């Protein structure tokens, strides 16, 4: 993704959003490499900004795909009303393509990986939500909460950077899988 063609990226909004997310992830990796940790006072503000931007861009890629589905399949949903439920409803009614969004539907169910990603994005708007784990003899490590809705939620099993890498990969695969099922969505 990182060597994307600018003309293609600018004409394909979901891919543009994934590219932007990848840039913020690269920023986080650089900060961690340079400072040894993302929790140092000198780097924490920039890390939080890049984390917020990453989450907004990676979830925005799916939102952009829903808008693209609406446009290319002539669902005629006003852009301000495009969301998963409305697109799924119109797909079922107008195209009989019931399973186009099945993978997204499964991923967005409570507790599943895309639900968690969206929750993290929604909660990042209002608060710092990363947990810091300090182990003697190791740099402080940054983790996210498994369930950002719970104040005392346990941390995820994966540190921040690997979790974000996995999330970006999963969203890319999800978008590719949806596009592979509908010829009008292939660029």
C-alpha cells in the first residue's frame, strides 16, 4: 500500500483512507523507534494524535466503501444517511445481493474485531484510552483496552503497534473481499 499511485489513491477514497492510516501507523513506528517507547512525555502527545488519526482513517475506509457501494450500485441513499444498516437494507431490496456485506456484518457485531476498532475510534474523541504497562527493566509498553466502554477493562493481548498493523491488514482484506464479490466495485 505505501507505494500507492497518487492518481489512483485520489480517485479511490477507501484506498486513500487506508493509505492515510498507514502513514499514521508509520509515524507511530518512527516515534517508537526514535524514543524507545510511545509513553515518554516528549512523544505522548504526538503518539495520541497519530493514534486518533489512524483510527479515524482506518474506520473511514469502510465508511467510504459504503458510500462507494451506494453510488456504484445506484442505491440512491443520501450521503448523509449512508451507514451499514441503510446500505444493507437497500442492497437486499434493490439488488438481492444479500451477502455482499456479510463479512463486515460479522466483524461489526458486539465484541468482534471491527466493533472494537470502531469503539476505540469513538472513545478516542473524548479521552485518552491507552493503558500503559511498565515492566521493570523494559521500556513502558502501550496497550489499548479490550472493551473501551468499560472503565476498568483489561488490556488487549497485543501491544499497540502490532494491534494497529493487524487492524489495518484486516480492514484491507475486508474491503478486498467485498470488492471481489461485486464487479461494479472493482476499480
